[in-house]
C-alpha cells in the first residue's frame, strides 16, 4: 500500500473514537501502579507517578507520530524493565533509578545515531523470523490477559470476572465481524466497535455489582504534577546503569516486533530511514521520560495489532492519542475513570487482539521458505516464551536481580530465542 493511507486525515469524530479505543486498550496505568505498590509509595506519590507515566507516554506517542517515525504506533510504559525499576528503587533509592534510566537512554541515543538498526534487523530478522516474532508476541500476550485481567479476584469474583471478559470478548468478535462488511454499517462498527464492546462490558459489570464512582467525583479535574526527575537529586550507580542499559538492548526486540506487526497490518513497508528514525525517537522520548521521573517507554504490540481491526491506518489517530494521554496525565478525574474500569472488561478486548496478532503472524509466513529448521525455531521459541510467561514468581528468587530482570519479558526472551536459533541451527537438519 501507499504511504498516503498513513498520512490521510480522518473526520474528527472518527479520530476521537479510534484514539479512545487505543487508550482504553493500552492499560497505561497498570505498570506505574504495580511499581508504586511494590516500592511502597504513598497515595500522593502513587498518583503523581501515574500522572508522569501518562504524560511521558503522551509525549512519546505524539513525537513518534509527528516528528520521528511518522507511523501508526502507540508508546507506553514498558513491562520489560519493570522488575529492574522496582529492584533499583528498593535497593538504592529513587535518585539512582532516575540516574540509571537517564544514562541508559543517553547511551541508547548515541547507539541509534550510527543508524544501523535497519541492518541489525535485516541480519537477525528475515521475513519468516519476523512472522515468528509476531506469533510469539500474540501468544505471550494471552497469559498476561488471563492471569492479570481475567483470572483475578478483585471487586468481582473469579467467575464474575470470567463472565464479564467473555461478554466483552463476544461483543468484540461480533462487532469485528460486522465491521468487515463493506457498507456504512460495517464502517461504523469498524471504527466504534472497540468502544462499544468496552461500554457493554462496563454496563454488564455494573449490573453485577455497581462500579464505585466516588473516586471519580472526588478527584480534581486538573491536578498539580511534580516532575520528579527534574526536581530530584539524581545519583549514579554503575551496576544500576548496566542493568538498565542491557534491558534497553532487550527492548529492541520488543519494539521491532511491534514495528513488524504495524507494517503487516498497514501493508506499508518500513524503509530503513523510518526504522532508524524510530529508534532515535525511542531513545529521545526515553530521555524525556527519565527527566520527568517516568518509566521507560516502548511501542505497544497490542495497539499495533488493533490497526487492522479498525481498518484505520492514519498516524493522526496516534497524534491525537498522544495529546489525550497528556491531558489524562494532567486530569485527576480522567485518570480516576480509567482506573475504575473493571480489569476483566479490558481483558476481554485484550485477549481478542492478542489472538488476532497470532493470526496476523501466521498469515505472514512464507510457506515456500518454511522448512524443518524453521519448524524447530517456531516450536522452541513458543515453548520458551510460554515457559517464561507462566513460570511462578517464586522460581526467580535465587536467580539474582540482574538475571531475573533480564528474563522478565516472555516476549523479549521468545523473540531473542528465535533470532539466535536462526543463526545457530544449520539450514539442513
């Protein structure tokens, strides 16, 4: 397809609906909430940490859509370095975390200036390996949705959450099928289907047990945000810096997988300059995120996988998404509203999108080039990915912080496994 489909401007109503769909799917508040709870932040610190995370994601998404990559991508708080963030804050303090994050982002920026990421990707990720990474990404996202959003007990029982997720999932499926029709009704459901599925899920959940809106009513519409990184006494520790920088390198596979998904969904090939500009942009937005005291950001594969479901490829959707994320970060009421949406509602949509990412990866496979070697690569990579998706937290206790942080992302581990096996296994086996 021509790049014009990425640059096309949509009607304001379409732009808003699609932007909100992406923001609701991404669950941006989850990572900062987990980190804040793990390190013992108080209520005000937690609220502020969530605000800077939204603001960092908003700035990153906007700049990537407008300045750097100019491609339809959403950026948000990455789960890959989350364990390291918690470990550094608990063992050394917040000042050392900001210092490690800032230095790692600057080092990654220097690395990106060589503009060799397109060559690295070309060398490590030929077409079918790219397809395998997409499949691994989708499969790895499914346990995240099941364990973190559906098989949970919160304001709702386990059975209630499973039912809420199932209703939302079915609505998502129905609206996606209707959205595939080539008429006005189909176009409407393609654009509004995700929002409608979430709305029905919320109403169904509210019917089971009323959602507490007092959090929203008591929150301030505009809130004061303390940009901790700028106002903090930044300190440096070599071990913390090395840990964070290694995780930045690991995040290359996460970002590349999302690039491949977006390329496959849009049909618009990523040129080498676009890829290199993308990684320069990722490093710069992470420098900004460190300065405001946020979390490392990366491209969200789940949102990349939603592109084809909506049938809208315009980067202007993502420009607006960045602005809305920024506004949410500054608004107590909007952020409070996002946090009261039942997890299982988002889980029902999330797991549907994860499944469609797997299907997208399968469609990418060139069956003429698929041989016994690639069969082994795909099978082993999926097994490794699921192994690290489902491994009990207690199993990591004796691994040491560095190793535990390195293997904390099943997507990254599975993707790296596929790339390494492609180089290590001979063509004829």
